[in-house]
C-alpha cells in the first residue's frame, strides 16, 4: 500500500534487468503514502518521474493522479490523486534527510528493507540531496478507499515510462459506486487473487472450492438467474455469493477459521460494509458460512445482534464430508 517496502515479489523481472528495483529489491515510491513521518506539516516522498527530471520541475506544484499495473496479469488499478504536490530542491531534501536521521526514521526504513530482503547498503548510498523530491500535506491526499480496476485500453491513461503525463480524465467506471446484481460466477482456476489488496497472497484454494460448491447448491435451490458469485459491491470489493429473492438480497461470506467465534469476527465487518457502506441497505439478510459448528456462545451472540441492533446476521454450516449446507441459525 505504498507505506513500506513490499519485497522482491512484484518487482520488474524479465525484459528490464537493469531496473533499479530489480537490482535492489525496493523502489523509492514504496514509502509515498507513509504519512506518519511529517516535517513541518509536510510528508516528503519520491516519485521517479519527477526525481529523474528534478531540474525541470523544481519549484512547481502539481495535482498528480496515480495508477498501478500488475504486469503479470495485465491489470491496471486506479489509486486516486494527491493535490498540491510540490517539487523540492536538493537543499530541502538534505534538510529532510537530517530530520529523518534525527527522529530515528531512517533506522525504521533500514529495518523495513532488511525484513523483506532488500539491499539496505544500496539505500544507504543515496545522497541526502537526492533523498526526496516531492512534498505534500496529508490533507491533500484523495486516495480511493479501494483501488479500482480499469481497462488497459482506456484512453485516460497513456503509458509513458517514467514521465509525467497531462491528465485527460479518469478511466471509465471509476467511482461509479453502483451495486448491480449480475448472476453467474467468475471462474477461479488454480492460484488466483480476489482483490487488489490481496494480490501478493494466494487465495486459499479450499475457500475457492467450497465457494464454488455453495454457489452450485444455491443455484439448484433458487435458480441460476438468482445467484451470483464474486458479486461486485460497486466500491471495489466483492461478495462471495449473493442470492436474489422477492424479499431482497442475501449476502453470503465464507470463512474457514477453526472456531465459529473467529469466523464471525472475520466475516461480520465485511458483511456490514458490503450491505451498508456508506449509507445504503443492499441486503435483507447476511449469512456467515463456515465449516465449523456454531457454538452456544456464538449463537447467543448472533441472537443478541439481531434483537438489540436489528442486524439481520445469521450462520450456516457447510459440511465438508457431505458438501451440503446446514440449516440457517
């Protein structure tokens, strides 16, 4: 999330072996959104498209939009923008370097690099006047709460390597924020990733298998035109399974934790967000599907949530031996 280095995974590989991040295992931009380190009210960072041409941009101010590319899957994700980004001089960069060193922040960055196997010695060679090239106030950040995928053919983005580009607009569909029920399923074969934020972590294949079985069971019960798998919420997140009926939508969230309490803890916040964020009411029923039996304490907890807070939250066990769904509790 550009708050600290992520490690060598995802860095440039074939075709550009001389790329800095390939050799060192990190990129300077990986701290760009780490706004916990402020100097005189500003966060200082590095953007290579500016750093390589600092003399050209020194003293200027930009509103900069950001996107990222998953080159392995040819996916593009829109991140949002930062307003009033100011290009700093080498002298200011040097003074910021001194402040980072005094506050112990450089030491934190060294530890972060070491923890992901990046080249700390190479980072230490950076001249203080080249340490950062931009500054902005955290209040000027307009980063999307969930990065949104857009087409690589979208005319809003022209891919010029390491150059600033004049903005012509935002990609189509960004910030549409509309829940539109679409029956059917997104195919999941082998290792996969569900959302942008989990792209570096393989999705649990057991979860995928169970999700497909639940989808099949619910199609048999409600009809294929009434069931959706990996349903987009309109806010950059996806619901495991959705069933449409005369009484409204039922959202299902699958969890594979070892206890019902843990399954509820993990699923409840997701289901509430899917249904109500920011001030909607999309679902008439929320169901946590888990592979473990609902404990007596957990059952009383869900009853309390329904009676006192009117949250339509329920629990349904999926039996791994019979591949069947139990009764709703």
